[in-house]
């Protein structure tokens, strides 16, 4: 059963088409098609407070193209969600109204806690767990979302204004790092004994380059090595030698920095990067809602 979602992030906008089917562990999503456009709304918002006319124009053009693809694919349902950059843009109402007027797509803004909850809902179907508690880390352009589950039971989540684009713009306060560290302290009895699942394009790419790509696992030591090596390279070298896209080559370093800090603070030795994200969570959420209503 085909569903679609659009994730309007601070770094990129993604259109996902995914099939959902039932497994013994519950509903599973399988990507049919994914399109990613690096609009980088966060550069405008975190530096100037609002989305520029040019980026708003580009967003409208992207949404028009996405709507045409949705019309062709004809999924059972679709959902559009915007995260950190759109939430914080002073002109977000104006931009959202324009997108709806010119494309027919209604964008729902979700807060950081809701984003974390949606991502962590993708939980137990992807990996084998060694410990009872699991920490989910989703690193985006504008924020980092953390969730903790015990088995299948959701415990808590939080969102921090620490993201790759925000770090590149030098807009992350040291106090926010401390807020993150203190929030993690509530689980200090489990430090060193937690599963860790990382989501976002950067951890997927770092795992592919430096980790065990076959099983989507990267160790803390491999992450530290990746951060040091990539940080010591010029942007051009990351593009030419590592084969990274220009819009990945800059944000991959602050992403690695975020993961290294969190793992260092928690004593976690391994991250599993099963290539999931908000777009996948939005698809699964639609399926569950329709199933609960008896529509499928």
C-alpha cells in the first residue's frame, strides 16, 4: 500500500513514496522513491530570522513539482511537515499561505518533541537490540531530536537547537549543549548499556564511509576517526576525495561532532544507522491512523 510524505527540513526538502506492509513485528515501510532537494532554508532563518524571497520561490517551485509527482503516483495518502527552520522563520505564515495558494499543498509545522516521537515510532522493526533501553538520535539542520524507549514503551523525548546548519552559522549557544548533556543525565544509570539508533542523511553517509556498511553499524572509535579526518579536510577535498555532494560535504562535519559528543557523554559504543527519518515516520503514522479508523 503506497503512501507519500514531504519533509521540509532546515537543510533539505524530501519527497518520499513508500509501501507499507504488515510483518510479524508490525507495519514496515519500504522506500519506493525518494527525491531530495537541498533548499537550505536554515541558512536564511538562522542568520537573518526569515526565509528570503528567493528561497521562498524555490520552495514553491519544489512543492509544485512534488505535487505533480503525487498526482501521478496516486498514493493512498500523503502528509507534508515542516520542522525547525520553518518553525522559527518570522515570515512562516506568509510562506505557508503562499505554498497552499499556489500548489494546493497544506504544510503542517511540527515541533521538536513531535518530530522526535514520530521518528522513534519507527522503533523495533529495524534492528536487534542488545539492551533494554534505546536512545534515538536524529540530527537535522536546525535541531537534534532525542528519544528514549524501553523495549517498545516510549519513555521520553526532547529537542535541542543544535543542528548542522545552525552550527555552520555559529548560532548554537554553549548553554544548549549543556541542556542536552543535563537531559541525558537522567539515564546515567544506563550509560554504556543503551542501544543507539541514529537517523539523518549524515550518519548514514558517515556509516557508509567509515563504519560497517553491510549491517549499518558504526562504532564510537570509528565516529571519532571520521570526525577528525573530515574536519581536517578542506571542503573541496571532501567533495573530490570522499565523493560527497557539496550540500553534504559541509554539514557532515558538524553532524559527526554532534554524534561524537552524545556518545561520549553516554558511554555508548555503537550506533545503528538503519536509514530512517521523519519522512518514513510520517508514512507510518498515516498508515496507523487509517488502520485505526478502519479505512484499510
